[in-house]
């Protein structure tokens, strides 16, 4: 928990310095702050909370950011779907060609955290920080979209404190209902498997950052693509489950994600209609 908060503090302060008092890493340039806030702007985060409780892997970036600039809705959805497809193909190749060998060793010789060599624990900490920094860069826009586009350093510190408190609550709740989707995946409860997954996920998000796009991407869709590609590769390579069982599981995940997109578009459309 402390390690995550330190990574959060570092990446937001770094972005604040780099982008001239903007901790959102310049990803809110297409989403202007409205002149007046009305209760309509509370609908997206409340919808996110409801869908999350249903264990739907909702793309927060799509739902929340589109409320501030409905014209960017199609760009947000397109970017997120492309990211998910790219993650699926990349993880299928990476796990199907190389990492399945390590995953097979983890299945044959499972070890608890206290049995692992120290290097795996260090690698886990580093991979977690790597992933979290890349994730925060993509999601900072969703955190700061309700705030002024320029913050003083004191305001930045207050925002970081609130974010870290929210993260602590999520940890206390065990990740929430969406965590069930992750727990169903093969080997993911092993530290070594989770470490590899963190490294691959963080690297995929990093390749996105290299594109210098000003349209944020839903990391939820990227994560779903990553897990889907990984699961399919492991089913083919080491038979962690039957193809039918894997397909049914992935179909349920993507169905809920698709429902989330439909709800997002509906909420944005209704809000735009009521405010025009």
C-alpha cells in the first residue's frame, strides 16, 4: 500500500512539473472545464460505481471524460477498443511464444511468497511500481477532470492525499467485485505469474504513452485484452482449462464490458440532451 502511494505521488508530481502545473499529463487538453457544474456531472461517477458493483469492467475514461466533451466519445471508444485488441494480440504472442514456459513451471512447482527467492519479491515490487506508474499516466485525466486544469503545488498534494486514501479503501475492500474477474484467470494468484502479468501490462501501456496521443485510453479494455490473450495462450500451450470453458469465461467478461460501453454512451447522450 505504501509502495503504491509512493509511486502515485512520484508520477503525479513528475507530470505536474513536466506539463506546467497539470498533473493529468496533458490528457485533458480536449476536455475543457465547464463554466458551471450541475448535478448532471455527478451521473457518470455514480454510474461507474453502480456498474463496478455489478462487477462490470467499465471503462471509466469513456464514461467520465465523454461527459465533458461528448464530441470526443467516438474517439475515446475507438482508442480503447484498439488498445484492447492490441493488448490481446500482444499478450497472446508473448505468452504463446515464450512466457508459457515459465507459467508451466509455476503450475508444476507452485510456491508461496515466503518460499520464493528474494529476487522474485524484488521483481514483484518493481513490476508493480512500473505498471502503476503507466496506469496512473493513462488514468490521471479521469481523476483530475473535475478540477481546474492548472493546480498549485499545495492543491496537488491535497489531491494526492485524497487519491491515496481512496486506494487504501479499495485495498481494504479486497479490490471490489471486479477483482473476481482477475481471480478466475489461470495462475494469476501466484506471485510469479502476477509479476509477469504486471510487466507485460505496464509495457503495453508504455507503448501507448510513446504515441503521444492526447486522447486517453481505457486501461480496463487493455487489461481485458491482456487477460484474454494470456488465457487463450495458456489454454493452447499448457491446457490450464478447456477451450470451451475459457471461451465462456472470456465471453462473460467482454459482455459486461460491452454493456458498460452501451451504458456509457447512453449516459453521455442523455446528459448532453438535458443540458442543450
